[in-house]
C-alpha cells in the first residue's frame, strides 16, 4: 500500500501507523501494512480549508474516481497500476460512497464486472497494467460497440522502459483498435483531473473511455488539492435492449456505424482539445508532446531559452486526435516534432511525413523511455542549438534476486537437484527470478508455463533421450490463466511436472489476496478456493503438497512426480509456504531457525552459486562465507543446501 505515513500513534497499547488519505479520515495500519482500524471524523468543507495532500499518482487517480462518483471498481494487480484499487479499498473502508471494490481473478473478469455495472447506470472503473489489457481485449473490443449507460473508465497503466513488464506496449494503440477515446495525463494531479473528464465523456457519448497513465505518472508524488465531493444520485436501472446488449452481427454493423459517429464528435470536443502552452512563441517549428513527455519538455524548453521561441502544444487526447488541430499544424508549421511514449499514435494521425519528425522518421528513439536527457537532446537538435550530453557516473548494482528466506528459492533449488537436465518453463511473477538459479528457461506471459511445457513435450515426443519438463507457476497466476492450460494438458496426456508455487498471496505486486486467501480487497471474509480441489477437478491424478523448506522431501517428491509423468501424463506438486513479506499473520507460530557458518567453511561458495540467498556473503579477505544477520530471515533452508555441513543450526524460536 503506497500511502503517506505522517505520524506514529498508539491505539489499545499496540503501535500503529496513522495515515491521512482525506481530511475527515484517520486510517491506522500495523507494521505489516494491513488495514485494521479506521475512524471517520465529522466531514468538513474542504475548499474553505484549501487542503492539499502529497499523493502517489495511483492514489490521486483513486481519489479522482471517488470524488466523481465511482460506485464499482475492479482490478487484477499489476505494476504500475496496483495501488489504484488498494487505495480505493482503503477509501471504501473509511466510509467512501463506493458500492463494490474487488480484486478479480484476471483482467477480463475485472473488466466485465465493472462494465456490467456501468450498463446498469453506475459510474464504474477497471484498472490494470498494459499487458493486462491484452487479457481483457476481447471484452474491450465488444464493449466499444455496445457502449455504456453509466460512465465507464478503463485505466491501463503503461510501463515504458519497461521496468516490470514483458513489453513496452502502448495502450493507446489498443484504444485506437477498439475505437474508444484515450486520455494521456502528464502528472498525478492531471491524472486525477482527467478521471473526472473521462466519466463526463463516457456518459455524454455512451462510450468507454481509457485513462492511460505511465509508470512515471503512477509512481510520482505530487501535492493534490482535495475538493468537496459532489454527491451523485445513483440510478441503478438496467434497461433491456437485446439489439444493443446482445447484438447479433447484423446489429453489430449498425453499432459500429454509431461508434464512428461518436468518435467524430469526440474529435472536436473542446474540453479535450490540445493546449497551447506558450502563446508568445512564433517560430515555424512546433513541438507536440503528450503524457509524461509534456511534463519534461516544459522545463527543458524554459531552461534552454526556447519557451518564447518554439510553440509547444500538449495533447490530452491522443485518440481521436482533433481534426482542427491537425489542420492547424499543417497550415502553420513547416516542421513538427512529436514526443510521445511509446508508439507513434499522434504522429500517425498527423500523417505528414515531410513535416513531422518522430519515431517513424527515427528522430525519436523507437524503444525506451523518453527520459529528460533524451528529450533535451532531441529538442536541441530540432532547434539547431548545441547540446552537450550529461555523463552520469555508472556503478554496478546487484541483480534482482528473490528475498532472503523466499520459499520459491528452495523450490527452484529442489528442481535443479531433482531434474538437473530438464527443460524449465517459467511464468510471470516474482518467481521469474528463478532465472538466477538456472531453473527458468522460458517466460512468455501469464499461464504460458503450462502451455509451453505441453509444446515442448509435443516437440520432443518420440525422440530418444526426451528431456523431462518442469513448469513453475504462482498461485495467483494459476487462478488467473493456468487452469485452462492444465485442463488441456490432461486431455492431451502431456508428460510434465507442474510446481504451483503457493505463497498464499500475490507477492510481486503488493501482497493482494488470491482466490485461495478467503479475504476481499477490503479485508472482509470471502469463500476460499482450494487449489488441490481445483487441480483434481482438472483431471490430475498425481497431486502432492510439500513445504519447500523441507528441501529433501521436496526433491524426493519431484523425482516421484517425474517418474509418474513419464507414463501417466501431467503431475502436480503444490509447493506451499507463506511469503515472508505478506504480513506477520502469514508466519505467526512458525519456527524461526537461527543459523551460523562454522569456522571450518572452506569457501567453496557452493551455497552462493547454487542457492544465491542474499544473506549468504562471501568474504574475499577471509575466503569463507558468512551470514548477514540483517538480511537473514531464519528459514534454515541453507543448512540443507551446504553439501559439507558447514552451515549449522544455532537455535530456534517461535515467530510471535
């Protein structure tokens, strides 16, 4: 949960952290960042107080949704979008007028829940990261034709770079393909404001609207002015209209024509027209910027003394681009530099290769973020002024690795021990870092570990020395996209072993609950789904649960599963141990094992090369391994890893 911690308070003799999300709210959290106590103070008029709060971009978006009557909000966690629904859950707990907040099992389901509520007349929102939009794309394309009744906002957070994604996919292209308008904020404050405008456009034109922040907007912080929430009357009334909501192809053709009329009207909407930022500039060259690039270029042009020279426009609505704006550019400028992340969405709509400089003309890099230093160089070249690059000092950082004590590390070590020459298909999650331990060979997309295991089996089937195949997938990802692939593998009698790495949470994105957690986004009890029963219902005949901390047992079970799978089809192992970062309640009552490295350690570094726990430190001067007590989580697994028994148990105690 990314919220501003302001003070430390004490409630009922237990330390709490007090958070202020809105002036009338007092939200208390324990050290594990689990919301446990909320107080609602009498509401005050906020405009008269001129209250500002420092907010994360995602928090600002959530605040914008609540301030403008969002009644149903859904999501599947994915960086950089995860904090949007987390914040909405906090606001609902604190008394905000939200009917339903939900972490759905995947983005498609999240989309359809929110969309149906908008069909019933409510203002709703669904949030996800850019690759999550792929999962919801079938629903998106159809919803664009059918339109909405209540306002429906699709928040797709893009990840230029990328920082935590498989691709640099530009969601604005998906908006173009679906034929829905998209708004491109340049800052947390503007993202909050555009959330309001998105609802307004959606209801005015009965169309889904995309809000597309990027990582630098989602994870930036800015002071936000909190305004009075204007209560909206919720009229919940689904009007049956099969020719619209259940349209056959003939009616879909009619809906498509209606959609084109909506887009034409939206392309001339005054509220989303491009903004001229510096009226005094009169050059025959112009710069067009959108999103975070617009925020960077303002400062750069002022620093470079170009503010009063080259006209600068900010595009709020990259699609559909205003037709009058395109005509204005062609009539008034000989050269136009377009700065946008990450695809040439605006550039393609201007469609004048002789005037426009951008990604299509190699004037702007085709990959990577438009960082300030990159933009500065391009603007200087465009303005024909000298540019001297700033040389940043380079340093070698440590590669990403699983946390000390992570149960996944033990699972990957066991896989390598049990199947040293296998093919290892991996999946999306923090366990992708099994790459470091040599136990992940492929990473495609969510759920692909199982399907690719089947593909490798079919490729090698009938060959001599066919390699054993081991797939790994997380518990949340299994529910998200793994179940259909597992059913298919059972039907096709594919020989491979699947390890479901069940750490009882969605760890990579902030420890959101999974369908097996039994709690909602707001902490309310829900029905929990049993993974073993789901696996059995898929037709799996070999399913064993093992705690990966019991390393020798897990190695033995993997070998047994391999033998079973060679003759009998897929075998499943549920490698289950709570994530250590998922809150103290996950590990309360567990035994913590204090360990030490004996003086006999000969510095062979087997533990470091094959287990890579960050708490194991090799001392070059003394030529031996030590344990960093600040990093060690006292799982005790390294005792089982050392082949020479140099790592020993020092003691144990219960986690309180």
